[in-house]
C-alpha cells in the first residue's frame, strides 16, 4: 500500500527498525535505529509494535507527501516538523490527510529524528529485519538511503480512533555535551593507569568521521601499556576501541562485527540511544560504572521500552 | 590454558581461549560454541565465534553476567577433547589465479623468490580452516598459508577490491564476498557467492569449516560465471 511519495530525500534518510539480530557470526552487523528509545516512542505513539520500521533521518530531514489518510509521529532530535508548512509538535500522534506534506527544519541539537507511520513502513524483511545496512547494500529500500523518486509503502491497517502524546518527563533532552556511562572493556588491562584515567575523565570531541558505523573521537591520548593490536575478536555497538594513535573509536550499529584494536570500555545499553544522537563537534565524557549497576540500568531501560505504550497520555 | 571470562558491556560475555591465531585455540572456540548452543542456556541470544574467543550475547532481562558465567563454566568442565576435534563441512572454492583476477600474484611470487605457478601450487594444495567470519558480511578469515607465501598487506590499501577476490595477509588468506576497500594481496578470484542476504543461512561457510582452493582456467571461470 502506497503511503508517501518522497519529494526531497533529506541528507541521509533510511528505513530502520530495532535491528537485525542473530547474524553477527556471519559478519552481519545489527544495524537498526541509532536512537532506539526514540524509535520505540515513535512507534507506540501511532499504535505500532515497538519494533516496527520507521524512517530515520539525519541532520536534514526529508519532504514527503501523503498519498492517503494516515497517522504519523515524529520523535528524536528536535527537528521542527511541519505539516503543509505549519509547525506541529513532536512526540505525539499527528493526523494526515491525502496530499498533506510533511517537512522538517534543522536539528539544532541531536542528530537523528524518527518518523513513524501507522502500521509501520513496509519493505521486505531481510534476515528478519527491515533495517537498512547501506554498506552491505541490503535491507530497507534496496539497501540504500531514500531517493527523490521513492514511494514509501505501508500496511493496510485501520486508523487509530484517538491520538496520544508522550509525558513531558519522558521526552529526552538532547545536548552538545553528553555524559555516557561505561564499564571497563575486555582489554582494559592493556592500558596504563593514566590511560584509563584519561579515558574516564577527559572530554572527547566527535570528529567529522562519524556515521552509523562509528565515531572517531579527538582528545587527550589514551595511553596503551604496550602493543596496540590484538588478534581480532567480536565487536558490539557501544564498544570503545583504542588504536595506536590513542584516539577512541566508538563502535555503532553498522560497524564491522570483528576488530583488532583493544577495547578499553563498553558504553552501557541504557546510554546507547544518547550516543546515537551525537554529531560531529559534540563532546562526550565517559563515566565508569560497575557491571552490577550497568545491568540494573539495562533492566530498567529495556523495561521502560516494553512499558512505554502504557505510559502515553491519551488525547481528550 | 583455562578459559578467561570477561564482561563485554552489560549484555555480553567474552570467553577468551587465547590471544594468538592458533588451530587448537580456534577448535576450543568452536567446541564451546557448539556446547553452549546444545545446552540451550536461558537468556542466551547469539554466539559469535572468532579466532580466539567466543562472544555470548544475552538478554539482561532474562539472566545476569554471574549466572551465565556459572553455567558456561559448568560446560567448560565437561568439554571433551573429542568435542574439540569436531570438523565442519568441506567446501571447494574454484579460483582463477593471476592476471587481471589476481593483480598481486606476481608481487607475492617476487617477494619470496618463487614463480607464480609455485605460489598457486602452495596456496591451493593446503586445506584451510575457517577461523571466523567478519570485516564485511560473509568474509571468511582462513588459515594458515605456508610460510613461503605469507605476505604483508599492501602499503596502501585499494579503495575497491572486486567481489570474489582471493587475498593473502600475513599467514591468513580470505575471500571478499562483495566489492570493498582492502589491503590484502589479491592473487585470484572465485565465482562462488559467499554472501546472499536472501538465503538462510546467508553464507555457505561457518567457523570450523574447511576450504580448499581449486585452480581453474579463465575459460572455466567465465563458464561458471555465466551459470
């Protein structure tokens, strides 16, 4: 079912769901929304399943025209969404009529916004997911970012009879400086005491080399005890690798699945969505937490995602 | 060496069996992988065997790091030497060596004072173990090549290596499943499709399998390609 025609594709807009799990051992990255919290929020605001596919848009949003009546929601980075040129709120259900246009402004803070569509974006499931993995050329719309002549397909579902909004206290605030909690990584012992101290107290700036695969950071050198290389082993999003130059690389969702640099730390699952909203020139400071605390926060976070639909405010 | 158990963030565990590229270590990795799969441990989501360690991704809502380590250590105690010797499938990979398909074959030969034919013979007479898959989807890290043809990576990596390219990097050999940037010494090309996201599983190779390269002529390569 044709739901939208793409007038302008935006800078880098892809179809994403919560990700493609179970294929890391074949070298297939997890992919999926960089900000999982915002994706789930966008979905539940239009009555979708938490893991339905949405559009993830980066820094400059697309312009779309509705081909029929539908409901949408916009979450993630503040992107000043508009319907037919009129400003509309984020983090709530929005009603669209045929021929309505949806457009976006700049994103002063945060890097990625999510547009959910009632019923979810319909692209073929590839290895169990609709997430686009551009480097591998599969998932989403033919494995690529949106183009000007694309049509977004959806599912034939009944409209919701009412709208919802997100309680204010649950709407994340995005900032150019973030604090990210992390636990010591599997190769933390390869670093000097000073190296570990610098990592867990220093201010690191996101370089221009930052995308869905990962972010290279600039800052004080994180000192290794001896050699900088290890025999490659597995990587997961949130892992922080330190190559010979001492500059951290944060592994994100489209990164390769194995790597040969020592991992000093791993960001906690609950803070991955915060990392997913960083863009070049933002800064980040890492805070060390114990594994026990990280697991506690992970359980809270995943429970929040699960319960989010029941926490929404119903329109009067 | 007993296994080391290391947390990898709050949703994964690394079972480290060593820190070198070594057949015995990798055999243990695959044996651990199979034992954990068989035990169907509650909360385990997926396993990633690599050269020297096994990553166990789990759901922190269903289990904790401590619980999981406890279960896996139990399995370690029961891992038998025979489990460690289990061999995977054997896959023959036809390769046209040299020329436009293997632009670095001449360099590899020159580097070791060999003829191109000798390099081809040394590369194709061995059976290689699939140590792991990674780098790009479906890329098999195979080892180990004979010392006489072990060659360092290119000084300047190529921006584009064609799909199917067979390369050497130090004692490893590998196959590019798709066009990708890369610094391996490219000595040939195969027609075998190593990654297809529309197939289940998406790649014909798994850690622990065996690969043997079979030299073919350009005419055969073209016939196979046409099929």
